[in-house]
């Protein structure tokens, strides 16, 4: 594909790094030094200039482009860049990132003909909110085609000892993270204390099952403490306040404290503190929280805040993960990890690039696992032969039931084919899914 990326910050760079392996990439940025450094390590076409400047795009009139992506740190620049690309270039699909949550409630993207918009702060906050319904879960994912969920949960003092005891038409185990490695297990796999397992199934069944798999995590989350009154911290506070939860925000910047108080209309307790642990947990009663969330842009700071919380026996801790290099460390320390705005944007854009209305692609376990879904929209007179791939699990979701797809069979309109596989072998199964 021919792809233009406007913005060479961390998200733009990582997108270019991933996509340039198989696609032709044009990377636009106003920082010439940054572009030169990136072009030395990646096979891309660097284009120096301001993304809002129409003259920049005059250099790209010689061909048709499949996708235009704008991920600068300015919402205004992203919107203008998309307008310029739409007016000057021949582009099939436009994807942008917008930080301002106002735009998520407006029709501006639709009016400007933008195909996909990533709202990283809102999406990250909603990801955290899902944990209220699954208090023992590590992470929760929704699906566009299905009412089912994918949750990850640690095995702690479990009364269940094997994958076979879990798998049924209501739920299945589709991944295990153990000792820093990830694999998709078969029915005979035994569970080990400390495994992080991935369950796919209906809400009610998974919620009930999680009580047996993990008897140490809290049964309910109602008192939340958020470290950071930055944009993300405030967005997370908003979604928790919608559920009538008791929310406290701890922030060392007095200006951010005042702004958070105004935005949240005094519905949350704002604590101005220099992050002295004893003062925060004892004098401010944060020690009674069910859940601690650290929202700093620094993963190191988020890890420290969560480790402090563990010392005060807080039942659950969440660290926002901004750098994928810290993912393994957070998991090893038993800290729940939620994608931060930058990683959320990166993965969200990749999933939108490689998905369409028929086939959806998602990632889990820090992108070590991939999910491919295809909705059956027509009846074939021939049986469909399943792919033979030992490290993958293939299912049909039919009438709400999860059925192993191991034998050739006729597919019905409305069936969902869903495949779970390690990402390092995903291309083969992806090619098979596209041929159906």
C-alpha cells in the first residue's frame, strides 16, 4: 500500500517502523533533524514541511495513496492536514488522532470525510472503566461483531486446574502468558499459579468463572484513587464518576488541581500533594481504596506509584503503559497494565488499517496474540475447510454459542469465524481468512 503519515513523533515513528516493512511510506514532519534520523534507519520517503501547508502536498501528486494518517500532537494540525490531503491528493482512506474529547461528541469528522478517528484519552478511560464489571480482570476487550468479551485474569488460588475444565460453548481459553512467553493452549494444558490467562466468552459466564480462577483480587471496586490530574487522569475520573464511584485524585501541580476541580464540578476529592506515600495513604485515607491508577506519561513513575500502593495492601493497581518496552516488567510485578494514549493510538490505527466491514483484526497480550474475525454474509454450497495451524484456535460463534471449527462444514449467514493465534505466525492465518 501507499501510505502517508503526517507527524514523526513517537506514534508516527512506530507506525512508520511497522508499516514500512511491507508498504511504501511517506513521512511528513516540520523537524528536519528528526526526519533525517528516521530515514537513516527506516526505508521511508521523508518529506520536510508543516503538515497544514498545502504546498507540501504538491510534492505528492504523482500517485494514488491508499491511506493518509495524521498523528501530530496538535488537533488543529491533524484536522487541517486531513483537509489538505483530501483536497489536493487522491486518497482512499483518512485516519487521524484527536485529543480533544469534544470532537468525539460532534459530527466534525463525518462532515470532513474522515474515515476513522482515534480518541486516545477517551478510549483509554473506557478501557479502565470496564474493570468495574470485571473486578478480578487484568484487561477487558469488547468486539464490534459480538457481545462477547475477551478478558485476561491471573490464576491465584484457583479451584480450576486445567483448560479442559473451562472450555465450553459459553467460554474458551484463547491464550496463556507464562514466564514472559505467550501461547494459545489446547484442551489438555494444565494451569499454573500466576498464569495470566485470556478468556473469550459471554459476560455472565466469564464473571462467574473469574471468581473461581482468582480468589485473591477484590470482589468489587467502588473506591478509586487516581495519581495524576492530567488530561488522562481527569478523563478516567469522569467515567468512574458516572458509575457513582468514590473518586480521589492525587496531583502535585496546584494548577492542574484547580482545573480538575472545575472540570469535575467538585464531584471528586482533589488532593494536592508532593506524593509523600505516608501522607497520601494515611492522612488522606487513600489506603482504603480498592483500586489505584497511575496516569503519568512516565512508565517508571507509574510503576513506582503502583509498588507503593502494594506496600499499603491496595487490592488492585493499574499502571498506564506508554512504552511497550515496560510491558513485561509491569506484568512481572503483578501490576495491571492498560495501554496509554500513545500505545492506544498506535494499535488502534494498525487495527483500523488491517480491518474492514467484513474482517476485523485485533491484538492482545501486548500484541503477542492476534485475533481475526470474519462475519459470514452469504451462503456457500461448499463446505469450508478450516485452516490447520497447531498454534492457533479457530471457532465459530453461532447463535451465541462458541463452537470449535475443526472439521469442514457449511457456514450460515450471521456466523462469526474467529481465530486466535500468536502474532509471529499471524500472516498465514490472515491470508486464509481473506480467501473465505
